[in-house]
């Protein structure tokens, strides 16, 4: 992709998922780290701190449940990173989700914004400023963070924060840029006020290590959505693939000499 420095490969979704910048399958790289015993504990590597952004109309607690109870991504990162979760800036009513989903994902519910159509294919994101201000306060109080992990709308939030921190001097003075990002099933910001920033990133890619996963689209409508989504967007094909990607992202993002030596072995 032209605007991000993400490892890519031609071929099937499985081939894309298994590709890395070193040309090793992700699951194989994960096994190498395990076989060599290269964990945060025995390499004296400082644990990574990752700020996590939930999807549309869920919450930080529900995202924690998704990562640890409904998938193995959280467990795969457990000895490398501490995951912190923040809620969106706009709280919704307790009936925001369909009743059949409320038992699985209980309230409260939050969204980062609610989009309405703007001019020229852009959108206006209501509540965006409140969400950015909330994240800024959270980072000031609980940061700094090494990287971001975002799912769906939360992935767009993570990319937007990275873009603002790297290209908007005023925002950068308040919110430091992350060292890496893991973006799952998201798209570029369509907010009218971000148009120039997004275009600038297309012309001059962000120096941001980015890992993503993409699943095959089961229908033509999904295929159209996939074509219209940003290349930074990622759809986890399976929990194990997503966990391997997150694992490799954390390892690649670390600059500790011990982990670098292990990656070369």
C-alpha cells in the first residue's frame, strides 16, 4: 500500500497473513520466539504498553472480553505487553445493541463518532472532538504507550491518532506518536477535516510499522466494501492469525538488543 509501510505479499489471504518483512510465515516466527525462549521476562525487555480502541458501540471492557475470552490474541501478547483499554467519547443508551447481543456484550456502550454524509464523498464525524479529547486526557494520565491496537471503528481511531501525531504539529505537541500500530478491520478516516492529512499520507507514507490482516470477502457487497476500505484496514481471518500478527508486531516494534538478536536467529 502506498501510504503505510506494511509487509505485503501477492496471492491468497492466507499467504498475505503469513508474510512478514523477513519473508517468514508468522506462525513460524512465533514458534521460533517460543523455541528460543525469547519472552519479555528472560530478555530483560521492558514490557510494551498498548492502548486499545474498541469497535462501534461497544466498550473497553467488551473489547477486553473479545481479545481474552472470545479469541487468543490477548493471551498471545500476555508475556510481551500490557493492554490498556479506553472507552469512546460518546456514551449511548443501554439499548444501543440488539437485544440478542446484549447478553454477550453488556452495557455501557460507547462510540467514537457517528458519521453523516458530507460533500464530495467525505463525512462529518459527530462526537469526534469529544473522543479525541478523552483519548488525549487518558494518554496524559496513563501513558505513554508504545503502540495502538484498534478494531473496526477503533482501528480508524488508532490510525487517525497516528496521523495527527505525525503530521499535525499542534496535536503532536500534546499526544506523542506511537511506535507501531495493529489495525483490525478498519478504514481510513472520511472526516471532512482529515481530507488533506489523508491525502498527504498517501503521497508521503507515515514512518509507522503497521501490521494488518485481511479476510476474503464472502459476497460482492463485501468485496466492494473491501475495495473501498483503506489498505491499513485489516480483517482478522481467524483468532490464531490475528494473535500471530499481534505477536510479531510487538516483537518487531521492540528495539531491545536481545530481542533483535533473537529475531535474527
